[in-house]
C-alpha cells in the first residue's frame, strides 16, 4: 500500500510534485536543495560547478588538437565534461 505522507526520515529527500499554483514552493525548493546537496550536486544548482569550456569552441568543426598542450586541454575538457554531466 502506498501512502502520500510527507513525514518520516525515509521521505526526507523525496521531492513532491510542484503545485501549479506554487502552494508547496517552499517545501519543494527545500527538498530539491537537500536532495542535490546529499548527492554532491548542489554546485549545479547554485552555479558554482560550471560546465567547462570546450577548447574547440571558436574553431571550425574540422579542428583537431595538434600540439601537446592542446591535446591535454582537450583530454582535460572531456574528463571535466563527463564529471560535470
């Protein structure tokens, strides 16, 4: 049997559906914040964990890194992007 109660330790991080009129905004925002914090993802919410800038941006689509520094920058970008995602 399923219940829809918002009490108890096991429900602490459950995120309720946001009411269309915003009646539960405060609890919804709190639960989103807590859930992301518990998973180490709060930086995505507050903007502290930004997506890395692709070293290929500003170059033609056919651009490939050719120097050791550019290759390293591209490898670092791919690693950072995977972590960010």
